[in-house]
């Protein structure tokens, strides 16, 4: 008896009392995979080795999906589901989207490493070309150190390495040896930088000293012009004389000759300068009109050497030297020069070949010196002449010692310089 309700054949299979014929179901085609050899359990087959060789089939369903159709369509025992490679969002290729964040990160690291390698290489190259020839350890009876870093910057009239044609072009003459053509103290202080020019005709006392070459002890030479100290025993005695007469310790020494000075200016492509009043001088070759102009190496050397065109002679020249050196440093210590190898290498090469410094001075110290001069031109500090009280023997200049002592004390203690120069 049939207890199912008469629902038109729904829920009980087909309404036709006759069984349906076999139907062929569509199957998902799967890739053909190599048949895996059947597994056997030694504990359930009397001859595992023989059964394995005969291809024994236990008939046990391992749970693999069996598909219809022939083996050529990927069905049968051992089939695996088809694998699909996901498409990148919005892309038409089958590969993953580029990881731009990773690429940028890697590129940045490569760039930083490249800059570091270039910077270290440049530093090593420049350091190897520095002429650390002045030994300040030979200077005796030195003052105590102050809070500021002090540099004695000297321009010499050295013609070293110059041809006869260059001497004529630069109006240097052909004198043998070398003498100081300009001297100035640069004090790099946290409270502001100060540049003090020392007229070469300053009347000073040349004290006792130890010869830089002979090592012998020499007695004091008495009163003389400042540039005579350099002529007697070079940079070491000049430093000794400046320290003795000022009481200020000199930390570093830097000297450059005529050729090096002109070459640096030319390597920079000239230095722009505002000349307030035009002047001429046959001895130095100067011939300038008033106004802003770009000076090449030859013109720059004439500008800083001229003295006979001015009523104040050496004092007027020291002011021009300060003005030009500040402008030179302002242009040299810029990203456009430091970060540009086509400007940096010629400039360093031109200067380091003729720049003579003390044995303890590093390229870092040299850089600090240039940036201190640059700061003065930018208003961070001041430039002045050593205070003068009047004339002295041999047409020299006498320092105003009370003011000199006050100036030195302010520099030593890293205080703001308030001393005024009357010249």
C-alpha cells in the first residue's frame, strides 16, 4: 500500500512507470595526471612484492573523485581539480601586479649607497692631495686653548709652479722665495664668526723660537714688521709671533700662493663682486670700474694685491682681501659646487695642489673654515682690521694694545665681539 500522497509525481521520481534510460552526464574535464602506483599493506596481502609487480587492485576507494569519459579527457581515478592563475586587478596579463612600493624602496637604497660611495671616495681623494706641511708642534710657549676654533690664513707671494708667461700675465714679478702678502685670523665661534686682518706692516716683537728646520733655539729678534717673521723661519715662526703678540692660540694654519688663488677662482667660473669705487694700479694690473662684475682669476689676484692705488695703502688692501675671500667662500660652499662633480673636482684640484696647511688639519677642518668665511659674508659675524693706534718705525703700524687684548679675550671666551677698529 502506498502511503505517499498523489502529488503529480513530484518527490517520487519520474511519473512514468517505466524506468528511464541511461543518461550521459556532462563532466568537468580535468588534466591528465600520471597514475600513481597502488599502495599495499604488507599485513593484508600474502605476497606484497608479487602483488605490487602484478598491479594488484584492492578495489578500495581512496576518496579520489571519478569523472566520466575517457582518460583522454582527464577523468578517471587519480584526477585533480583544475588549477587557475588569478588575474591581477584591472590587468590583462596573467602575472602579478608590479610592487611599486618595493621598487621605490630598493631604488632609494641603491641611490643612498651610491651617494655614500661617491662621497667617501671624494673625501679620500681630496684628503690624499692635501699638503699637510706645517708642524705647529714646533711652536714653543703656546697660549692656552680658547672656546673658538681659530685659523691663521695666509696669502703668500709664492710663484711656485708658475711659468714665465704666467708670471707676466698675473703681474707677480720673478722674486725668488716667498713672503706673506696677506694675513688674517678667522675665529669660528658659536656666537658668530670674526675675521681680523693683520696688516703685514704691523710693528710687532719677534720672540725667541726654535728653528723649524734646524731645531736650534734662537733668541728674540726685537721689534720688526710682522711679515719679517715669515721671511726668517716660515709659517711656524709666523704663528709663534702672532700668538706672542696677541695671546690668542692659533689652532690651524692655511696658506695659498698666487697661482693657486687664481686657479680656484677660474675653476669656479669667476667670482661675482660689487666694487664700490673703480681704481687702477699698474703694479698689480688692476683696472676696475665701479659696479657688480664677475672677476676671473687674473682680475681677482689684481684686486686683492692692490695697495698703491689707495691712500690707506695696506689697510685698504686688507679690507678688499676680506671682502673677496668672503665672496669666494660664499660661492664655493654652495650645493651647486659641492654636489656637482664637474664643479667640485676642478675646484678642489686647483686649490689642494697649492694650499699648504698644518699637519693636524683635516678636510673637515678646511670645510669648516670655508663655511665660517661664508657665514661672515652672509651677515653671521663681522670682519675688521686689527685696531691701530698710530704709526711706528720703518713706516709700520702700531697696534692699539688695550683694544687688542679686549678683542682677544672676547674671542677666547666665545663672546660677541664688540671691539671697533678705527681704521
